[in-house]
C-alpha cells in the first residue's frame, strides 16, 4: 500500500521556455590539471558522496567501483549477468552517505547497495500490473533530500518517482506533458531545493518535486551529462564543460577553462570544493581551481 499520495497536481503549472545564453566572463572559472585516477575500461557515470568517496560505473567490466579521492580502490561490485548484485550495462550511479544506486540499464532495474557496495535490494517494476509504475532501460537516477528516488525511464521517455520505501508516487515528462514532454532524455539530477533537472536533446527541463514544469532552457550545444554537488551545477558536452551556481532556477552557464588538460572525450564532470573532476573513458581527470 502506498503510504501517501498526492490528491492533485498540475503538470503545466507554468510553461516558461527560455533560451539559455552560455556566458564567457572576462574572468571565467579556470582549473589547472593535477593528475588522474586510472582504472576503468569504459566508464559510463560517476558520483561523489558527501563522505568523499567516488563511485564509478563501468560498462566495459559491468562493475561499480568505490574509490577515495587519492585513487585508492576500496571495492568493486558486479560483473555481467542478471541475478542480484551484477549488471548488464550499468549506465549511471548515484551515491548518498548511506546508499549507492546503480542504473542496471539492460536488466531494467535499479540496484541498491550500501556505502561499502554490499548488495541491499533492487527496484524492478517492468512486469507490474499498473503501467504507470513500469520503467525500462533506466539511464539515470538520483534521490532528493527527502529520500524520494527519481528514475529517468528511457523506454517511456519520462521520469518516474518512488518514495523511500520503493513505492510508486507519480511520473512526469511523458507524452501527455505538452511542452515538457521528453523526446530523447539523457541524464537527470536533483538539486538541494528538490528541483529535478533533465537533459533532453538540446534542452534543459526543470521540474519541481511534484512534477510540475518550471522552465525549459534551450541550449546551443549538445550536452550529454550533468551533475549537481551542493550548489555546483555542472554539465558537459563531449569537449566542453560549463558550470553554474544554484539555487537559481535559471542557471547561467559559464564555460570552464581547463589549463594543461590532455585532450580527451568527456563522459561526465562535477565540481566539489575547489576541485573539478572530469570522467573520461579510462580515468578521472583532476583539476584544481586557480
């Protein structure tokens, strides 16, 4: 039984569509290359917990790896398969101080581990009678500070929300969401204000915690990933990285200047403190703010 439900909510409370201008300040953020952590075959996503540990999903090995910020490998979990604690194309990972959520894409589920990568449970709804609960081929997931889990459902092109007990609450961004319908979703992130940011082709869609559309920002570059750590909003294309400060509902993206960076194709990126971490296929590149 679902412990609570929303009596009503408006999917189109506000439909504000804006063009997002990528700004180039006279004094842009600059980061100097410090080194790298090299251990991956085909990294697909990473997350930095508030405790200071990295968790990296690797589709080359079908594993998730826990590391410290010095690059010491603390534990691996996974391997190819479909039974519990293993994966078939782990597409993304999200870490809280206590839990680690892995999007097991081709097994159509989210697997939950504790902070030390001991298996806890899975969330699989593809065979549920209620079609609203079903999700398939999850690309991304994140939790709010209230414990709600948001899953980017690539099969049905929407976001599905579950409470901290794993019970379905709602879905949004689907075919009936009008201007806020997702067409080619890539990644989601949740801010400390519990707003949900979704990359969708050349758009950034922003929803509130009830699934109501807040803003649509048209992007003039093809971004592939985004992360929010604290108030640091970071998004990247294959070759460029941009950052913004939240809690602004309309982030003003500023291009990040990388000094001494080896040429590479970016997978994901995030900022924590005065460090920028950039995930590429085989490693995490580390930069320090000047």
